[in-house]
């Protein structure tokens, strides 16, 4: 049996093999009661520490997200994920991925322009087992 992390869009129907769903978002969805988050396919556990900071999200969406602006967002988000608390969570999830199915995600429709594409890469670099195809996220390299 292969176990792995699935990277998903929160609020979408769950797969049978998806396991626990983790929300890597800054805020829970509006208008959804806490006890309904899992039942409505958002998340079972909320991990806002792996979401981009509120100032970074505000900056990113204050103007059109051009390729240059996206590259800046990715660089800044990677910087946030280099903090010790985020590094420990990424290492924990990478280790768990070899033993337990679970999923993580965000609300964004387009994963290629969402922090979850960067988080997917960070988890892979930490040794995580990721299920499914890896989308063409057009991520800038850490040097760009």
C-alpha cells in the first residue's frame, strides 16, 4: 500500500483515499461553522502556519498577478517557510507522508498561481511522498 500527501483545492469533493484534510490557509471560509468545515470538504485540521502571511497575500492581490509579481510572491513565501516553525511543520508532514495518507490545500482555483504549488515543492524537497501528477506550476527557481 502506498501512502502519500495529496495537494487539493479546499471545498472540493474528497477522494476515498485522501485521508485527513489539512487547511494551509490564513483564514477559515466565511459563513461556515467550525463544526461543518470537515463535512463540507474544507478541512479537518487548520494549519495557518503554512499559509502565506496576511501582508504577503495583501501585497500579492493588490495588483494583477503578473509573472514578475508571482516570482516575487514565491520568493517571499519561500522566505516565510524558512522560519523554524514552518520548517518543523514541513519536516513533520514529509515524515508522516511515508506512513499516512492525508491531504493539504488552499481555496485557490489555479494551483499554478497558489502557494500550495510552492508548498508542494517544499514538501518534495523535504522528502515527502506526494500523490498524483505534479502540475506545471511554472515556479521560479529559488535563485530568481
